[in-house]
C-alpha cells in the first residue's frame, strides 16, 4: 500500500526529528556500514558466489588463452594432451583461482559470466549474442518486476538476460513451438542459475495460439520476439500488451525487418517503428600494437521497436513525407490481394499516411508469399534432428546430474 503524503508542516517536523535521530544514530550507522562493506556477499537462489561447488560450470583458461569449460564432479578429471586436472582440486577453491595439472600446466579458473556462458552453452537454435541481448534489455526498457513475454525461446540465451533484468519478482513468460528446444533452454537456464528460475515459465506451443490462454489482455509490460515471422504475432501481442508497453523484434535479414515495419504500420495502434543494428569491434591491446582486432562478427541481426497505443487510438499522422519511390505509385499496385488500393498519399498533400490505414501500394517484402519465408530462405542453417537429440540429452543430463 502507498504511504499517505504528509503536508508541508508535518514534513518539516518529521525532517527535524529525523535529523536529530540520524545524528544520534550516525555512529551506529557508520559501524554497521563498515561491517557491511567487509562482509562477502552470499549466494542467492539465482546467483552463485563464493567457492566452486559440485555441479557448477567452471571456465578454465590455459597459458595460450584457450578456454575450456568443465562441470564439476567429485573424482572426475579434465584431460588434455599435457596432463590432467582433478575436479577435486577445483571443488571448494575460490572463484579466480589458479590450479596446476599433473604436467605443471597452470589454469586460471573462473565462474563464467552470463556472456561467457551463453557463448559456450549447448545450442538447439541460434542464440542472440550478448551484444544484442544488452541492447534488448536497455532499449525495450526491461525493468525489475516487469511481466515480459518472449518467443521463441530457442536455446534460452536471451531468456537468461531477461530473467537477470526482471529479477525474482518479475515474470518471464516464454513460448516455444518446439518441445525439444524448450527442454534445451530450460536445461541451460537450470545449469546457469543453479535451479529453475522462480520467475520463468516456458509454454510449449505457437505464440499466437497459446498466448491468450496464458495472459489477460493488456497485462504484459514488454514483448520480445526472436523468430522467423514476427509479423504473424503482431495482433496477438498487441492484445496482450499494456498501453505504452514495448515490443522489440530481433530479425536476421532486411527483408524480415521491412515486413515487420510495414505490418506494424498497416495494423495501426502502434507508434512509428524504430530500427537499428549494433556493430561491436573488439580491440587488440599489446604494447604499441593497439588496434582493432582483425576478426569480428560482421553481422548478427537487426532490432526494431514500437510501443502499444491505448485501445482505439491511432498514431498521429506522420507529417514527414516518405522518400520519393519508398512506396510504389498508387496506379502501379503490385500487391496481390489489394484490389481496392487507396493510396492516401495521393489525397493528402503532405504525403502522410494515417497509421491505421492499409499500407498504400506494397513493398517487396510484403509481396512475398507466406510459404516462401523459410529458415533456409533467410539464411538459417537448422541442425539435424539427430544433433538436436544429442544436445538435448547432454543438457538434460548435465542439468539434472544424471
Ligand atoms: C532463433 S530461435 C530463438 C533463440 C533465442 N532467442 C536464444 O537467444 O536462444 C527462434 C525460435 O523461435 C521458435 N518459433 C518460431 N515461431 C514461433 C512461434 N510463432 N511461436 C513460438 N515459437 C516460435 C522456433 O522454434 C525457434 O526455436
């Protein structure tokens, strides 16, 4: 419940009393603060701290900078062509230790950061890289305690960043069409957090079909879509989102980006979409040789955001005229199915288009038939069923200790 706001006189009196009280307790507070700053923070149900424990993943860096990840088991050994390391030497050692193997090779042992973990964890589907997860958390304004819908789950990489941002008091409602991918994602999450995250629910099924059974209309703060055809879900997520809520989509190609943008405009009830990509270039730092690294991830994906308007509201008419040729001429309608094309730009001297109107003319991406949007067509390389079965076994085996 919200506390009543005191009036001005009351506030002054309260402040004066509080000042005296704080002077009297200042020494005690200082002592408490000093004690608090020296105590090591304890583990929480979703964040491990302190010494390495059985079942944890530990990242080992060898003298050449190569990374190896081990899951700690009593009595087990990590072998290389130069000797082996006993897991027992790591169990109970502090994070950030150096351990030496039987051939006197030193390894630096660290608990993986989330960004390390997602890059090395087993994958069913392609993951969203940390640089994009960071953008999503910030630009979709994912906040502690938020109710967030996510689809698809894939390998669960983005889910983990979303869970970190909403915390244990938030709710992450994730949807995934493929049962095997959902299992892999849950196993990855369990292995990282050390247990099932209390804020996470994974529903197996198509988002459009299952979302209305899981959430009430207008009850979701944020929606994140990472899938082949996010435009198919716009109506369903528009219904679920709270007024002012944010939708963010991650897509791999410009053709998908264009299709989402045009469908958002065509549907109305959304703000004008904004799109961008982020390019991160690592740097080589050695003596006087300080320069960009030679290799980089040249492309991951594009992000596009929009916000949900209040029910029945259409966005104000855009006053900026679309660039000449951005949309086909009214007379040159190539949109299959658009037999009564009403190009509002022809009537409106500003060239603006009311948000709720159908898209005037068409764009290349909207002309593409639904069946043409396949994973292979947008450049994905899906793994074979056999490989997915093996990954699923390894993840479920790793995470439940069997
Ligand atoms: C690229 S993966 C997601 C990866 C995930 N964001 C990660 O970081 O690990 C896309 C997933 O979306 C799922 N998918 C596609 N369309 C869907 C829909 N309409 N409803 C639910 N899941 C869907 C696919 O099965 C696939 O697993």
